[in-house]
C-alpha cells in the first residue's frame, strides 16, 4: 500500500529463524498517514503453530495496554482466552496452535 492511501500498513515482526515456519507476528498501527480508526490505535496478531506456549517481545508495544480482541475474549474458545500481553516489557504470550489478536485503543 502507498502511504497516501490512509490505511494501516501491516509489518511483519522479525522472529528467530528456527521458529519462522511455526510462528508469525504482525503489528498494524496508525503511526503513518491519517488516523483511519480513531477508536483503535493498533493490533498485534500472533500465529503460534508450535506445539507449546510461546512468549515473544514485540518492539514498540511496551507501555501500551494491548488486550485480546473482544471477539476472542468473549468467544467460546477457552484456550485463546489465556493469551496475554505484558505492558511492562512488551511481551505477548500465546498458547500452542493458537492465533490471537490483540488490540490497543
């Protein structure tokens, strides 16, 4: 997308090479261009295809209050509800074989 499009730009987050096939992270925010959604400042999506819970640090998320998206927090999957973000150090923890969407407003 072009910067002038006014849309959020997804950015892949670098992870260790050994986990590249089983773990994906994506951060989407309103830091470039016009604010496309005043109620939402950003999203982090964690794709954990590994057989164990994983914790990863995402640059730029420390100090922000990321919470599990309401669709997942209010959904019927008890496993995804254990996903969390630590504002103290910018880490996201997601259970095995789970995709979790976090948002900050």
